[in-house]
C-alpha cells in the first residue's frame, strides 16, 4: 500500500532524482513552457510554486536559498522577470494542460507553463 508515500521515485536514486527535478524546474523557468510527462509535471509543480513565492521577496537569504538548488541564470530570471509579474498573485503560478498519449510507451504527456 502507498500510505504516507508522497513522492514519485522515477526509478532513480534520491540524489539523482533531486537533481533531475531541479533541472526540469530550471528549464521551466528559462523557457516558461515545457512538454513533459504528467507525473513529472505534477511532481515539480509544488516545487516551482514555492520557488516563485520565495523570489517575490528579493533579499540575500532567498537568493542564497535558491542558488543552492538552481544555477545563476534561472535564479536571476526568477528574481528580475518572473517575481514582478506575480507580485499581486497569491499562488497558482503554473498551469498543466493535458496532451495526447506518447505512442512508444503510452505515457500521458502534458504541457506545464507559467501563467502570464
């Protein structure tokens, strides 16, 4: 049974899984729209929401907190471009739209994007 199991494993070890998810988040920040599987999108959604909420308050502590997980380029875009866009918004910064099923393995595909 899956009681008290909240994260998906994606067949990876814990360290590799964290790096993999933060890499997806970096790509989402830089491109503002990515096409991925439904499970991956659902897993990164709360992480990107928390990162954007942290970026709304531009101070050294929040920058250092995000720089531990992301590279410099996504963090700069997060603080300079995205946080002013979401200043009045209290949450719900990204949207997941379902697409067709991938032919080769039957995975459910989605587009996850940052709202305008």
